[in-house]
């Protein structure tokens, strides 16, 4: 770690505080309203996605062809089918041509690139001086760390002493997925294979598996494989940068030698790459049965997308031997957890954002702010749920949500009056014109 500069700030004068308060009053409501709208939109679309899938999956009845006569697959053309198998044949091996390596048997492979960079942090302490002024002391710190994307160091407090190279020759990517034939009868195209999810594992290679790497573009750019870690590593060669030295002289760090300059496992600008793969033993599929694959054996039928009437893509690919009901339930559970996570974040944002809008515009004052925070969060939840149910055709559920919102408002006012005698927080009445 390197220690940077330290700054001491004395609290602003009253006139400056008034300017700051005026700025917050002018722009605070705009920022809060934008945040409120953004979070509400994300919540709405996540909930609508879940409820659309719930409505669509309730009407699906895929034909189970796992135990059917495989010689009669042409009878199922154009229908929604389900099948499971552990007989998997990958037609084209996943590969990364830039590193000259392949991943036999994998449905999916990802390249993860990490960058050694300076990371700037700061700590601030506050105390009172002899005159009663508030004094803030801020100190900057710099550490070398492996991160997943280059960090722009030009905005650092000391950018020249902690320069981060921005080289990114091989960024993180998901390699193109292969096409797969299941049970020798069903052809899964690469876009369908890309839907699969499962536990990924790190890849370690023996040196005899890296013959292609030795003549690859990465090897020509000074990458070398480190067997003990599984990383391909490229060391940064800075050379002589006179402009950086001039900048360090101007910011006063040219002769600022610290122990952190010589410690650390990497040099800013180093790049390392690792790979993860996923190779399932068996799969289960729900999709639309197509005709024989063009250019392939007549017995191999393609599997295509199945789009429901309300626009939901019901084409599924899961790992393991699963029934159609188990696949649909697992998909709904996944969407439900995603929507629940978004709802949890929204609930934390809605109330403070509404209170910020009201305070910033001067419409709200008093100690009842927490009632507004809780009421806004729960009330907006009911309101958006009602809109989602309305757009998905669930009228009774929509009316139930609206009823809950009305009950909430009545309860809010009743409890608030009983605790404070008046509705709190108080809303300022408009001033009478003179």
C-alpha cells in the first residue's frame, strides 16, 4: 500500500451553506424523481416478466417424446415437445482461437481477464478546532490489486505516480457455443445451447494440451501459462515514459519512494487470463419440433423456439433428467427470485426517494418522515403490482391490490393521527396571496 496526500477542509461559512441548501432544494427533487422512476420501471418489468411466464406456462402441455418411438418423430413436427437424455454429441468443439486452446465436451466456456491496477481509496475523519469549526481530514491510499476491468487513473489525486495502463488485448468473453445432437435424434442449435446454466469449473491444462497455444496470437504477445495457478500471464513492460516522470515531478511524487512500490504480487499493467467451462452429463429440453436438419441425416430433427401467445419464449434447456413440470417450475422459481431481489432493492429506494422529493421541494417537514418512507415503499409496491396484473389480464388480482392500497392509506392516516393528533409529516399549505 502507498499513502497519498492528506487534505484538511474547514466547514463552510453560513452563506456557503445557504448556497448548498439552495442547490439541493433545486436539484434534489429532480435526482430523487429520476431515481424513483428508474427503480420503478426495473421493478415493473421484472414483475411483468415473471407474471407473463406464470400465465404462459400454465397453458403449456409439451408432448413427452423421451419414451416415444424415435422412428416416428415426424409426427410431432410443429408441436411443443419435451425430452431428456444423457446421450450427448457435440458437433463443433468450443475453442478460443486467440489462445489456440479447445474445450472438448464443453457446452460453454468463458474467458475471464483480470488486470493488475492501482486502486485508490480514502479515509476521512471529522473533528472540531479551537474556534468550533468543523475540520475534515482526508487521506488517500493506493493499493495494487487484480480487478476485472481497467481503472481510469486520470481522475486519481496523484495520477502520474499511480498510472494504470489501459491495454486490453483479450477482454472477458463467453466463447461461441457449439451445436449439440441429443440421443442421435434431436439437433440443438447454438442459440438454444446458450440458454443452459450450471456450475462452472476452472480449467487446468497439461503442457501437452497447449501445443496450439505455443503458436497463438496470445503467445506472440508475451503471454505464458502458469501451471500452478491455471492462469495465462503477461507481464507489463513499461519502458521509459518521460511524460510520466514529468507529471510525477509536478505533483511532487518523483522522489516519494515507499515500501508499497516494491511489494505486491503484480505490476500495474500486468494481465492474466483464466478459463471456466461447463460440461453437463445429461440435459432436458422443451422446444418446438422442426423437420429434418438441412444437410444432415434425415433422422435428426431440429429443435426451435416456441413463443407463446403473450410473447414468452418457452424454449428451455436444463441440466439433468427432469420432467416437463419440473423444468417449468424451476424456470418460474428462477424468475421469482430475480423479481424478489429487484423488489427488495426497490423497497429500500422508494421511501427515501419520495421523502427526498417532498423535502427538497419544501412540501414536507416534521418528525413523521418515517411514516412516509414506510408508506411510500408499501404503497408503490401495491400500485405497481396492480398495474402488472392489469396488463397481464388478471383483473381480480388487480382489484385486490388496489383494495390493499386503499386500506393502507386509511390505516396510515388513522395511526398517524392517533400518534400525533394531526397528520404528520405536515404538508405546508400554499401561502395566501397579498
